[in-house]
């Protein structure tokens, strides 16, 4: 293993069946200094908004002219049209754009807005005794949500690369006037209490057919225009987020879905929901009961990957519809 | 050599055409006849929707040319069963048989829509607001970009999300009002009703003016 491999441990781990030793070594090195890359850490809950409401980002029409504005615009485009952006697209190993899970160009409260994230990083985490930077957070999103291991580049963007700079210029611009170092109202997704009834994948399937399939497709593969641009994103299969992404946790997916989906019915900024808590959890479980690209932290077997990385609410290595999940897709 | 090749090819193509002709033309002929001449107790569609199916902007009657055929059948069914109401169109839809609805929808779906948009005399400022709503929505009000469902150019997505580009502004606005008042309730899972109810009158005017200023593009059923 070269020095470069250690710095970018995820590069080249395209095939989950690479020798487990390699993956293990890469990650043990990595985990010490960079937890954002080994884990999409669950965010803490944000406080409720006061009478002044949520932070108001500036209008996208008011991005200034000049080199700073150019960088902001490039970062915005890399965020919403990641698969078309000349630089960002090289790091996308599935069929996602950042904006799929961060609605309204990453500006909507309760949709994990970027203005909510901006003032939180760099963030010290005692657990790994490391200061996590925004740079690393974004690289983590590329690694899991965008499955960078399967991309043309084979891994997330290099630290401090232009696309990361542009994205951060965009986040910075959107946070204008927001306090720094505070967990702002509207940050992250608003947690949905776990319902009293058991979570049911088959009830979730009914919700999905009734309320989601018209856009995301019966087979969860989404819809794309003739020129390849996304209309509706895939939720499972090769085009989806991978088994390491935050969205594969059922509680996180339920929280996203409750106030963001179905598109046009739920309203994140107004915190209006179209589904009951039970429906949100059930459909979140249904979506995450399908194969998707392998966890890039593959430990050599589903069981050992499960044990090491999946001690949260998810269906990795669980048996659903007669199939033990975790084979990967793509 | 070349000549003979072309000859066999032509012969093959010709017999192929003959084979297909009865099925294609039966539907199209029946549809075309209904559209241009009407049927028993049914006025010709063209008398309101235009000879080429281009609609009538001044009256607020929709363009049918190039719309998705399945979408049009769904609308004719809805107009007939009352989940969508309109005094002019509902009686006509009711008097069409199931087969006639399919035939005529197929006919209009295959027509090329007019290349000039219906447009209208609208202030640039209003159009600008309309464009923002169309392409980015207004999330403070819970309104996603119209294009996220109706396609990047408003050209429609499959049978569920109709083409709204190049439709008369008045027609589009009437539909938004119909959802707000509850006289149109046929949309899948109330998706459009939910969006329409969040639109103010000013925003509805602005965004419909914007789509009326765009050229129609045929909505391919598998876009």
C-alpha cells in the first residue's frame, strides 16, 4: 500500500471483494484521524425555532458577480446537478445529486440545509480525538451518499480540491448572517418518534405503491430524461446511495421522508407532513429493505461488516423476503 | 447491385406497411374523423381545440396536439365521471365510448404542436417571478419547482405529469383555480391539488404566464 492509498483509503475499493485485510488496514488507519470518512455520523437534533423562525439564506438571484460569485455559482451547480458538473461528476459512482436529500438547493430548513451545517464545522469529536472539517464532511457524503468508490475517479475529491472549495463557498454564502458554532433551528432532519406498533416492511410497501411509485418507479430505479438528467432519483439498486450512507438508517430515512416526501405534499420549511409517523417508518424500512451498492467499509463478509459498522437501526445483514441483505448492487 | 438491394428493401418495406396499415390507420382514421368531423351527437373537437389541436388561447381552451395519449384518456375518463368538471367538455367526454377516447387521444398525441407559444402581453417582472417559481419553486410556501414534476422544460413526464409548456395561460390558471375550489380532483394522490392550494393568485398568474411563453414540446410517453 502506497502513501497515497493511506491518504485516500477509499480510492480503488471499487470491488467490495477486495482482500479484507486491505480494507481493514485502510480503515484502521483512517478511523483514527478522520471519523467523517468512516461514518456518516448521526446529527444531533436541532432546537425548535423561536418566533423569528429559521435562518433566511440570501436569494439565489443575488449571488454577486466576480470571482467569489463564480465560485458560489459553481458550488451551487455542483450541488444540484452533481452528475452534470464538469468536476463534481467524476466523483459520482451512482445516479445521485447532492440536492436529492437536501431539498431546495440545500437551503430548506428540516432538509439538512447547508447553512445549518456551515457554522458547525470544524467539529471536535472526543470519540476519535479528531477535529472534523467541512472538507471531510463533504468527502464523506461523496463516499457514501454518492458512492464515490464506483466513480470515474474511484473515490471522493482530493482534500482542498476546487470542487470542495466551490461547494464551501456556496455553503458559506448561504449562511450569511447566521451565528457560528450553534446548532441552528432547522438543521438536519427533524426526528420522528418511533411508533408504538412494530415497523412493517410490507405495510411500507403499500405506502410506497400508493404514494411514491408514481415518481420513484415500481422498481425504485427513478426516472431519467433522454439526455441522462435526473427527473426522479433512484431509491435502491445500483443508482442509489450505498449501504454506508446515512439514509440507509431507518430512523434517518423516516425523518427525511416525514417532512420532505411525497414531493409537493410535505413541506420541510413549514414542517408539514403528509404521512403519519407509522407510515414514515414503515416506508423508510421498505426502501431500505432492498439491495444497494456495497458498504465501502466491507470487512470480508456481511456478518463482520454488520458487526463492525451496522450497530444502528438498519436492515444490513437482516433477512427480508427470504433474502439476507448486504450483497450490494451495481 | 445497389438498385436491386433497394428494390427488395422497398418491396419488404411496402409489404410491411400493408401488414401494419389496418391497425394503425383504423385507430387514426376513427380518431381523425372524431377530431375533425365529430360523431353522433359529438361536435368536432377541432371546433374548440383548433384544426391542428393547437388550442384557443383567447378562450382558454387547451392545446391537445402532442399531449401524452394516456394522460388524455385519463382526463376524458375524469371529465366523464365527474372527478373533473367543466360545463363545455364534460358532456362531450361522457358521450365518447372507451374506444373513441383512445382513438382520439392517439390522434392528438401524434400531432405536432404549434412552434410559436401562445404567450400573452405580460410584464417582464411578472415573467421573471414566474420563471423562478417554475424552476426553483417557493419553499417558504412549500412549493417545489414545477419543473421537478412537469419536466425540466415543462414538457411533461409520462402519463402522470402533463406537458404545461405552450398551453394558454388562461387555461393553466383555470386548472389551478379548479384544484383550489375542488372542482378538479382527479390528480394522482392529490399531488397537484396540494401544490395548487399553496399558490397565491399573483404567483399563479406569474407562473402560468411563464409556461405560456415557452414553446410546447411533445411529451414522449417514456420521457
